[in-house]
């Protein structure tokens, strides 16, 4: 079983912006990093590649936008496609994380997208099977 300690990068996927955060398994905390621009859901891959190279995470996380009744939407499919491309480019495992309410919870924060990514990471880190 691969080592599951160190840092993870979390992504809050959007059509115009992609929030990025780093999470630490030791402290089970996450911090917003940056918000990247996207054009109709197409990210700046060089920027993502640079972040992965710089942070050297053992895993990547992508927020899965579900409807409140837990059904998937068009954005769910787009987020899954982004996650598949991310896995292929980085050769790292990618976990999908339910992101319901993260954007709502960060509505009044300056860097909303990166803050939402931090909440995605913290949600994943809080799961007992994912950290440490």
C-alpha cells in the first residue's frame, strides 16, 4: 500500500476559475494556494504542472459538484473529466471529494475558489481512512 502521508493538492474545478489548495496529512489542515484561470473548463495546464512539481503531493483531490440530493450534474461530469486528465498528466492518484456547500461556505472570502479547494482538502483529510 502506498504511503499516504505528506501533502495533497486539492482543486475546486470551475469553467472560469480553478481554486487550488494544499493539505497536510500530519496536521490535517489545508491552506488556499491560488486561483488559476480556465477557459470553458480548460485549465492552464502548465500552471498545474508547476504546482504539482513544486509541492510533490502524494495524491490529488478534485471537488465533485453534486446536487443537494446527491445526484450528479453536467458539472460533475466536467469535474470527472478534469480529474481524469489530471491523473493522466501527473501520474498520481486522484480522489473525487463531495464539494456540496463549499462554494456557499466561502462566499464571503476574498479568494473564494482557493478557499473552497481548502475546504475540499480538509473534508478529505477529516476522513479517518485518508490521513496519517
